[in-house]
């Protein structure tokens, strides 16, 4: 039932000169105490979301520094993923209740995957709610279990939270992006605050020449030279893509040549994505300057890299957001961001750094106009954002924090 994900080999030495040296030394020091430890990362999908992107870089680096790390994904039906999407929405505050059928589908699949989980690991790190019941259903054995919650669970639907909460007591520790995300009466004794990070050497973040970026975007239908703003995210109502289109149309009244690209990934564990995509397609009908792209229609990591480098602004108008890796990705490339004041986004963009935070469609349009009309200010924001990402949101820092937790456990 559990599927092992193949990853490449990678060396921590490749990050020298990119990541501050003290962070790399801290990571080596933490790894020495755990050399030979068997670690399993467990999640719902190998593609299409921030967790899978992180694990594709995390696992080979943990192996490189002396641990024995595997990454496995659960096997599940569409009924299960429909249930876990409802669970995800409820944990972020949706008033809709989990149905009895949702709960039954979730537990049946969790039991099947728990029965297929091999023993022998020293640590099992479970990502998000999809596999969260497996610690209790499988039994902890001699392993230490960690629940890594990547979403904003600060104000969960009470009924949804009551359902999931009962399966979390088996964990030895829980990790959240921010302490504000820790839900009420969490039944886990140890709680850690660890922010996610980006891999500066992944295909999405590797340096690309502007000529290469132009060639890539020209190939997929963006008219260049031209002015461009982009939102990169799942097609998810929590990202407010319709609000982005509305704000963009307000800006177009003053910048009529401006193009908007909505670049989204479709993931196996997100059955609502195509519904949102169809709604956006209808909303954008008849407007040739609005472009919709997915990872299933020709846009992958290299294309996203090009969008983030050539766009004058990256928009991330989230209503709820766990962290928003796209913010750090864009700032790493020196591109300013206009983003919703939600979840972990202000952590990446404090006042005067990286871009502008907004609370409405109108504020989003005003912020976009401000940056489009003041290129020098935009460059300064982008430069300050890149510096903040270098100090706080690159992958080796995340690994050092996580290994410190495992060593303590």
C-alpha cells in the first residue's frame, strides 16, 4: 500500500557560498548525533504541493549527512482524498462538517495504510492530516513519531478538530510553522515552531538567464517584451484567485497592456482543484491577457522559475496560508510580492521587506499599481526580501531545526 518515492543524491557541500556558513556547520553538528538513524517521511502525494517539493530535497540531504532516510506516500481512493480535502478545509476554519461517509473513508484508508507500514524506523515524520491517524492505528512501537502540520489550524472547525484530535495523542511531538497555528487543547506534549524553507538549488530556484526565461515564457504563450504579474499556487479558493483577477482588472484601467498569469499545480490529494480551475476559466473568458496554466498543461518547475524571474510582481493573495513557499521562492529571485496578510506570509515579509501586505481586493490593486509605477522601490523591496530568505528560509536551516528536535526526542 505504501509507495516509496525515489529521490536523487545530493551533497550539502553544494550549498557552500549560497547558505550562510554558520547554518551549514550547525546542520553538520546536529547530524553527527543522529548518524545511522532510520527516518521515514510519510505524506499523501509525491507531486503537486509544497510538502512534496520539500521532501524531494530533504530526503537526499538527510542521507548525505549520515541518516538513513526514506520517503513514502500513502495509497488512497478518490473518496479518501475527497474526505481529506474536507478535513483540510475544516482545519482551516470552513464551517462545513465532515460527513459520516467522509469519516468512514478516512479511517478505512488509514487502517489499510497503517497495516502496510513496516517497523524498524527510529523516527516517523507524518505530514499534514491525511496520514495523521496512522500513529494510533499502527502503534508507535519503538519509534518516535512527529506530526508536521503545514496548514493554519489556529481556528479549526470544532467538529472537524474533535474528529482529528483523537488520533494525535499518539505523537511524541507536533511541529507548526507558527505558534499561533497551534489549535486549542492539542493532545501532544511537545510542540515546536519550525518554519518551512526553499531549496535554492532545486530546478524551480536555480539561476536562469533572462534570455532563457524569455524563451521559456514565449514558448508557452506569454507575449514578450511585455508587462506581467503572476500568481503561482494551487487552484484553491483559499488562495483567492478570483480576487486576484478582480484586482488585476482594476489595475488594467491604468496599465492596459498588463498581462496576468495564474499558474497552478494539480495534486492527487486535492480533488477541488479542477473545479476552481473551471470557475477561473469562465471568469477569464474573453480576456486574452489572462493566462491559466497547470502542471498538466506544460508548466513545471523551470517554467515557474521563469515566471517568478520575469514577472514585475508576484501576487499571493491568500485568505488562509500555512506558509506560502512561493513567497520565499519569488523573493529569492529578487521579485517583489503583493500578498495577503495571512498565516506565515508576514513572517517572510515584515514591514518594509520583500513586498506589500494587503487585506482586500482594493488594497491588492493599489499595491500592484504602486510597485508597477515605481521600479526603483520594487527593486529595493525585492533585494531586501532576498536577503531575508538567505538568512532565514533556505533548506539547510530547516534541516538543522528538524534534526535538533529529533536528537532531543
